[in-house]
């Protein structure tokens, strides 16, 4: 029925394609927004760590899901937690490095919170 309505018009085909694609993306966005996953990805880990650092509160999966944003992963790429960061990006002075080494002595990782962002 839709093919008969659109006929041979390339413009109508493109308009229908764009509208149906936008509807599909919107439906996926709403559907994914309903999920409250129990594991952490980069964005959820950033939300949990920032809340813990601010008020020492461990969020449950439903609260974390409510704070997730569609464009969060893009934001996290530029500003979020850096996994496997270089030491010179992690610490700018020897005193900062020494403080981290003291806190995480015996561990195989270092964590650093800068301006409220893990």
C-alpha cells in the first residue's frame, strides 16, 4: 500500500525513509531508556563514582538508569573516566603521583577524581 502511495517519486521515498528512520530511532531510545541494567559500562560507572565521591551514596540500578543520557557516551569519550590513561595525564606533579601511590599501595590500579569527574 505504501509503495502504491509513494509511486515513482524519489523525493517521497526519501521523505518516507527519513520519517520512518526517525520514528525507529525514537522508539529505540524510549525502549532503551526503560532498561535498568545491573552491570556498569563507562557512563554508568562515571555516574556511580561521581555520586559516591560527592555524597558517599551508592546508587541502585534504577537511579543510575534514570541519570543516563542518550549522548552520555559521546560526552564520556571527551571528558569522562579514562580507562588506561597515561601517567602524565593522570598526575601533573610528583606530589600528586606520590599521593596516589600511597593510597593505592599494593593495588594494580590507580583512581583519580578531577573536578568531580572520575
